[in-house]
């Protein structure tokens, strides 16, 4: 299963995902326990950013201690730096409506998850993804490093608010992929109903040429299934790998889809015969780094 991470580029749909958030039983101090909280989580957002909605709802039942929010799904602690929509697509072979998540405010699993110190941690993780995308496409991080502070503020606020128009307006200055942002902005601003399917089709059909930075998350299931829904749930992040690479989009392409990107990056998945382990060397583990990422990490520059 391959799932696209926007790598700093917002997807063309700004839809939200309905979540039913349950407080873990170990943190319930009242009888009866509180009912689950229902929230709308933007697909391009990050789960810890929901804290301002969730914490007041559960605050009266929490035990004493310091709040450090984290989430789990079917026993798997969720990595907060992966966008919400990517987590949902990656972990829910059969989409749940609503998505049932468990929230914790105590006992942060530091041995499994990197620390998250609130919005600032998420913001700088997002900016680092932009810098990595800049390096993958351009061989350096100059475009991101030279971003003005006002533009940085607007860009981050567009992520918080799910504002695609503001996002495209600022991110187009970074030159991280595609050459037709003006047409995209025109399609968005002139549409009377942004959520209308015809509008999304118009945007998706625009010709965007150049190199697009892409991160694909790939779930390794170990065997074939007739139906993806029959696959066991992910219970360990070792079952998930990712690949960072640019995708070439040529001018003659009338429409470039996620399917096209996956065929380009993981062509072995589309061969009639399964490749050998020796041939399947394009996927890297979460703790490993691609060549371009290693070069990026050697840079001492900070935004």
C-alpha cells in the first residue's frame, strides 16, 4: 500500500476527517466515564493541533499530572509529524466513519515517538519537510531559507486553517514543483463552491510541469490478499517504510495523477512478476535516510 505525503504541498482537496476521540481508560477518574468527543480533523493538519478542542472536553476527568497529548489507533501510537489524512489512509484499509482514535494526556511513549512540545514542534517539523523537499528538487535549501518571516507566518496559518488558496499563493514562491500555480489559484478563487467536484476536476486537470517532491509511505504486509480489508492492522512502525524522490511531470501530460507518481517511483509494484528482495531496494526504512536526505542533514543552516 502506498500513500502520498504532501511533503509540504497541500493536496487539492481540503476535506476534513470526522474523528471520534476516546479518552484512554487509564486516565478516566470519573464515573460514568466521559463519552467520546467528535471532531473534524483537516486531512492536511496534524493530530496534536486538535488539543485545544479535545483538552477542555476531557479536563474534568484527567488524573493529576502534566499534559502531553498523544494518540493511538488500535494500540499503535501515532506519529504526530505525519499528516492526519496520510495516517488515516495508511492505517485504515477499510475506512472508518467516524475514525475511532484513543487520546492520552499522560505517559508519553518517548521510546516510540519523538517528543512533541506543542504547536512549535509541529511547525518546525513542517518547515523541515519543506527544506527537505527543496533539497530533493533543487539540490539546496535556498528557497526555503530565504523565505520572509511574514510569508512563513501566512504559510503556517494556511496549514492550520486548511486555506488552500493562501497556501498555494505563498508556497508558489518556493518553486518546489510545478509551473502553473497561477492557473490553480484562478480555478480556486473563481469557483463558487470550493468543495464542488467539477472544481476539483478543473484543478486536477491543469498542466503542471517540472519536478515535484514526493514522499510515499508504503505498508509492508508480507503476503498477498484478495481484498486489502483482509490485511492485518499495522501494529508496529517497522511495517511501514517511506521513499523520498522527485517526480518528473512533462509538458505533454494532460493530467498527472497519484497513480502516475507511484508507477514512476515504485515501478516494481506494477510488474507481472514479483521482484526479488535484492531488486526491491528503492524503499528505505523510517530510521534510514536517502542520499539526498543525508546531504540535507549535513547542512548546518537553520531557518
